[in-house]
C-alpha cells in the first residue's frame, strides 16, 4: 500500500474542489487505474488551458454532454479547462470523451507502463505537483484571481499583468513574487514529469 498526501483542493470560497483518495492497493491495477483517479492534472487546467477537438469528434454530442466549445485559431473548436465534465476525480463522459482526451498519456503514466518508474513513486510525484497547484491556486485567490472556472495560466497572466500599485501594502508585491516562484516550480515539475 502506498500512502499519498492528497489533501483536497479548496477554492477561494472554501469549497472542496476534489475527492481524491489514494487507491487501497496498487497491486493488480494498470497504470491508468493507479494514477489517473489520483491526479486529474490534465483535466483541471494545471497542464492545459484548453483542448482542441480532433477530426471525428462529434461536437454536437460533446455539447449535449456538457462541454462548452469555442472557436480557436483557424476555425478549430476547443473546450476550456478546467473541464466541465471532470468531477475532481473522474471524467463524467469517459466513454464519450474527445479523441485528444482518449489519446493523451502523461509522462508519468508512460514511465509506469514501461516499467521505468513504479506506481508508488509516480503517486508521490503526483501528490507533490498537486501541492504546488494548490499553492498556486491559493496565491491567485489572494491576488484577486478567484475564477476557479478559468485556466491557471489565464489566471496567472491576469494576476501578473495587473498594474503594480507602489503605494499599496508590501504584501501584494510579496504575493506576486511568491506566485512567480510557485508557478516556476510547478512548470518545471509539469515539464519534467508530466509533459514528456
């Protein structure tokens, strides 16, 4: 059994954003069963700001299932992250999810499936990344970026592009500095462990 620190994400109003629980055992489970329900970073906007539809995706059906599609460069359709069909642990339209969602495998999952990394070590990396995501969310909320339905990257861009009021308290500048460092740390982990 692997013990994983998976404290719930709390949004700006204090509500729990997830129901993550570690698996009771990792024996006999494949990589997806072991990692994905304990992660969700590909659905909660930590990894992606949006997901483009692929040829063959039924846009009308996806809208009926709960996705909000928007036009993105060159007439492509995409849905914003965090995904409206992600309940904090699982995809609510898993059997009907878009092709990009079906084909995406994060670097950790690939390494576990290739027996290059054991599931326990991968779960620890997931827990560490989620702690950083939580810290970034909290800092964004402290800086007034409280829209939990907007992607982390968009919220970060908004927070950092806001004018700096030099007459305001030092706390605001300190929070922005903390946010920059936390996002840098998070991006390094995501690039190294999840996006390879």
